[in-house]
């Protein structure tokens, strides 16, 4: 048995702050993308589905691998299912079993993740972070 969610369009203020965004407005679409992908752990969840050969994953496996609280993981998975980036399959079993799997939308993000990895390597973002007491002060 598969449970699907319907997504209602969000109406937010537009770039000028006055009018509400309508579906199809490009500035609203990128805002919605940033809103969805910018939530804590979302990119880590998607990366986990992309990095290891794919296939369905169970909630407990995701929680263990990502070291997240159950409530946060549940919220993020709901968001990703609503956005069409993950599918959710619930089985009529005891104990209940639910599998999450990447959709074609998620696989379309693979080049984006590869580009981010290449960019991070090019700019040496794996280097040691700046110590907290090494603060640069601007002249002036």
C-alpha cells in the first residue's frame, strides 16, 4: 500500500516584497527550491541516496547513518516526499515497514552534487577551519 501526499502551492511575497508569488514565477521557483533544499540535513539525506548505488532505505537505517533525531528526520522525509524527491512506500505488515527511495528528480540532482564536490576540491574546502581566535579585522 502506497501513501502519497498532495502538495499545495505556496504563496509567498515576491522579490519586491509586495505581491504574492504565483505558480510559474521563476523567482518564486528558485525561492521554493532554496526553501526546500536549505533545511537542515536535506542535502545530507539526498546525498546518502545518491552516493551508494541507490535502492530503498528504511527510517531506522537513515536515522543511524545520519545520526539525526527521529522527529527531525521524519519532518525532512515528509518534506522530501512532498517535493517529489523521495518516494514513500508503506507495507501492511506487523511491525509496520516503510521504505524511502530516491525518485528521478533526485537522480537529476547528481550532476549538481558532483559539481559541488568539484568546486569544494578546487577551493580546498576540506582544509582545517580557521581557529575561532583568528579573526580578521578590516582596516578602517
